[in-house]
């Protein structure tokens, strides 16, 4: 039986940005990327700090949602190119 290797940090960032093409909640992003909360918060804060993601406040229940920025889309395109070349 062959086991897949762990994801690289770049692959996790790529997955988060891809999932955030549509405005989405933090919990959904965390579950979809299969990260524990502490890891997820590190990645989320990095992406927000670098302005690859933006937070949107104001849903009915006060929950923030997140969406990729134009800068994030450009970075995602670059990541996709790098990951394709690495395979």
C-alpha cells in the first residue's frame, strides 16, 4: 500500500486560496482543508496579513466571511504554476 506524503505549506496555502474564491466562513475553510484550529489560524493570519485574503464582517449572526483578493488570485496563479512544474 502506498501512502501519500504530507502536504507542503505551499499546497495548503493553494488549497485555502482556491476554496476562498467564493466568500466562505472560517469553520468551513478549516474543515475543507483538514487542519486543526491552531494550524488553520496560523495560515489564515498569514494570508490576511499578506492581503491574499480579506475578511468581510456583517453577516446576520455576526460571523466573518473570507474571500480571496486580486493579489491572492495572482499569488494563486503563481503557486499553481510552481506546483505543476514540480510534478
